[in-house]
């Protein structure tokens, strides 16, 4: 199964979602997906696998990384919506304009903001890239709401 989706506010920003039939994805499958992405001029994709991908397929993905960005998820990781869990605070991805306002308001540099790992489940859920800023809203016993 294969789906091509676009962003509502930017129709040029396309994303493939691949659902391979194989239980364990191999290099041949990865190269065929990369070829489809090249033909359609798509730079980002999500690969949803049943179990795992072979070590050689992981290597093929790493080699394709400069041209294409492919995020791999296991089906088991997507069974629960992590943003709806009671212990996970609300996350909002800021636009470039909102990021600039935040940096100017508090006289900050990029290096002064807290970091999130690329392997963080929320980072993967939102498909965040380096340099993007996320506003986290937590409930607080003393302040009521903490941003």
C-alpha cells in the first residue's frame, strides 16, 4: 500500500507513506521506494513496517539520507496516540515567525534553547527537523498552566 499526501498550506511539500507487504523489509524494497520518490520528486517519506527492516536496508536508508528523509515506524509504535496520553503535555510546533518573535522577546540564540533528541517519540510523531521549536504546555499545581 502506498499513499502520497501534501501539506494543506504548502502543496509542494509532499510526503509518501509506504506500507510494505513483507514482514521484514529488504534493500530491494527500499531501492524501489527511493526510485518512486525520485520520480515523483518527493523528499520525505514514512515507512510503516510490521516487524523490522534488515541491516542492509538500514544502511541503504542511511546512504539515501542526503537526498531523501525516510522515517521508519513499526506498526506497534502507532497503535497508541502518544499525544493523547495523560502524562504527555501538549506540544505545539512554532512557525518560523513565532520562533523569531520568541527569540527576540527573550533575547535568545538557538544554542540557548533546550534540546530534544531526534529519537524522542514526540519529535518523530511531529516529524520535526533540526532548528524547529516546540512550545510545551504543562499543567502545574502552583501556576495552573506552565508554558
